[in-house]
C-alpha cells in the first residue's frame, strides 16, 4: 500500500510504526484540507476531526491539535507557553517546524520534538480523524492513542 502513497504519508506511517501504532490510511482525492472537507469525506461530525495547526509563541513553534469545530485562543496558548504573544505560523514556518505542509500536518512525526497541546474539546469523542501528512489523507485513531503518540498536553486552548 505504501507504494501508492505520497512520501509525506509514508513518513507518517514510519513514525507511527516507531511508536507502535498501526494506521489505517484513507485517501480522498478531492481533498481533506479543511476540517469541513475532512468531515464530509469521512462522514463524521466536524468535532471529530483533530486538526493539527502550527503556531509561533515568540520564536518557538507549537502544535495545537483542535477539534474541527473549534478555533484556537491565541492568548490561552501563549499563557501555556509562558510567552507574551502567539500567532499562526507562516506556511514556511509550519513546514520548517514539522516537515509537513499545512492542510496535511499530522499530530506527530516531526524532525525534532515540539510542544504539542490538544484541545480538551476533542474529549467529546473516543475516536477522532487526523491528517496523515497530505491534504488528501487521514486516519481514524482512538483519542487516547492520539494523545500518546503526539505527546500532547491536554488543555483548554479553544476560544470560548
């Protein structure tokens, strides 16, 4: 199966394997770039999409994994990191930090360790869907496993 997958997804599979996780990759040629696109393709609730977004707190890249129906509260993230300000990473900063393009950023498998925070709003679901390295690939994963493999800190990071 990996022969037909793009290199970014193959890297996600390799990282998952190193973490003792087997992924069931689903590919959607029409794309899963946005949470709404992913939920429609998969056939799940928008809140069951675990979107991995990259932000900058000062000079530190930080990954925030949010429920598809939530938006990040920049002040909450900055507070968790002890920083003064947080902002969305540029496309270049996101790729440099994670090794993946925006729209397909996975929850793990980065070239170096990064702080990762997981939106407590994802606890509404036992299983969520996460990006597999490209804007066309996703996989289902138990939330507990997503927390484990991402090394995420569970936090209230969504806008109220």
